[in-house]
C-alpha cells in the first residue's frame, strides 16, 4: 500500500501558481509534463534544471516524441522557459502567469501578427491567404454564459444528424484536445451547418495518428475547401464503442489476474499452515527429504520447494 510522506521529500509551490494552473486548459501530455518540470525544479528548490528528454519521459510515462511536442507547446505558451544546452534542455516554470499565452491572453507585441476572430486572435494565418472574417462576422454577438454552458444541444437541437449526447461529446473532446473555445465552434456550426461537426470528428480521428499543429486553421481550411473522410475513418460513436470494449476486456483481464493471485496466495498460505502442522512427524521428514532431492532445490530454499510440493500434491487442501 502506498504511503507517501512529506518527510521523504516534497515540492514547494505557491498556491496562487497552482490555482493558475488549475484554471488553465492544457492537454493531458502538457499537464503531465508541466508537473514534471515543477517536480524537477521546485522539488529541488531550483528555478531551472538541466534535463534530458528521457528523464521527463521516465517521470511521466509519456513517449519521448510526445514529450518534445508537449515541451515546445508549453514553451510557445510561455508556461515554461526553454533553452538548449547540448543534448539537454535548460527548463523551468514561468511563474508570471500574466505572460502565459492562452485562449484569453496574448502578448501585445504579437497582436499585429495575428488575425482577429470572434473572441480573440487566431495565430499562424496570413491575411492575404485566408480571412477568418469570412467565417464569423466581427460584429457577431458574444454568446452568453448560459448558451455556452448549455452547449450545442440547446442551440442546434434539430439540426444534427448525431444524437445530442454524441454531438456534445465531439465538441467537448475537440475543444479540450486542441484548446479551442466552444463558442467559436458553435459560431461556425451556426453559419455553416452540421458539416462543421463532421470536420471536427475527421480532425479528431487524424490527431490519433498524426500531429495536428493548428486545429483551428485546419478546420477553417476544411470548411472553405471541403474535407473528405480520411482513410480508415471510423465515426466517433463507433470509436468510443471500440474503446469501451477494449477497456472492458482489460478490466476482465485484470480481474482474472487478481483472482489468480488471490488463489495462489491462498494455496501458499494453506501449504505453510500444513507444513507447520506436521513439523516433527514422519510426514514432515519424508517431505523434507523429497524437497532436498528435487531439481528446484538448486535454485530455491528447501522451505519453498516443500511448499510447492504440498501445493502440487493438493495435500494441504485434502488434509
């Protein structure tokens, strides 16, 4: 049973910084890497540390390629500082959360390089190649909190070919995966119809196999030029069904393994109790001599070999 104690070491972090992280929408990989950075720096009372990608992978359990993407993403959002020092990174958390570039915050010196959209700015698209204003008018009214909380279920009740629950899940997963505002996607759906939801699902499917650098730009391109289902595409509902089936199969496997371990433990305990019971008798001496001559006596203690012989012979259960 795990029993962590502060006496064995702890990471000192300001509550204000921890609360800022709690309010920040990050992907699962980004969040785990961020906590690893805090562990490797504040956990040693340091502001920065020199670390290999492999070390972060060992802490988080994430593949090294995904570590690189998550670190670069966190650095681009200014949640961490990042420098290269040979094969290692010099990395540390940026505790000035006002500098973090998130959905609701941007630095003033980058505004001129961005394109305005409904609730903020869309990075990485040049004005001479694509106009977001063609998708969402600049004068569009900002959705109220009630509409945002209700999701697309209430706003587009009769338009989706999906069920309401699947519709909400696709939107929620897409927004959480790519850090996109739900109101932004709802505005696109309201203007361009339910095909936007298809494109969102296509992009989600592709993201499981390939890296999507800018989901909003990809979605805008899909709306403007059309996007066919990718090869091997499986709709969201069927993907979730397969995932549930895999999870249930794993659960049954783990349950079976637990039962097998419990049965082995029961047999070992019964064998030990039987051996203790017959100590000093002819049965015990006979079993002891048999264990000494057994081929496994070269590798195991005599007591373990005796237990194994009792288990194989079913003596303890039958006595």
